[in-house]
C-alpha cells in the first residue's frame, strides 16, 4: 500500500445521496421505546427498524384508515 494517495481528480459517487437522507421526525416516546426494545432484541439500531417498517409499508402499499 502507498503511504499517500492522490484523490484530487476523484469524483464523488452520484448515487450516494439517493441511498438515505437524514430527516427530523417527531415520534411519541412510547413509539421510540417500542422500537428501541425491538432493536435490543434483534441487535439492530431502532432507527434501522423504523426504516425497515416504513419500507415494508411502502412495498405493501399500506394506507391508514382514518374513518
């Protein structure tokens, strides 16, 4: 391996910003506690579990019933 590398002509991956985006979301404390509990059981961060759950809702086209 080299001691130094020259990245001055390198370009950034244009797809990395499409992968995930940091947002601010307000959640009930009980909701956070629930996902933290699940996260501890399966060994994943609770934020990842929330993302997986929401992704599942999108894939299955779930909608809330407000009636």
